[in-house]
């Protein structure tokens, strides 16, 4: 979705292979059987001097 610039100059078949490998690696933790789950953490902090 946001990675087009990472694939600049990469042909379609190689891009498909990379995306497939990433999906395979993330499926056990980020796919619940029906949908993909966004994995992120929001950190909120206050810095002082």
C-alpha cells in the first residue's frame, strides 16, 4: 500500500515474489483467518529538560 518507492526499478515478477514472501512470514501473527490485522504501537511521552 505504501511501498511503491521501495519497488522502483524492480520488475513485476520479482515484486510479486517479495510480497508473497512477506505475506508468508507475517501470516502466523497478523492474519486471523479472515482478515489482516494492523500491528502498531503508539507511544506518547513528554520530554523535559
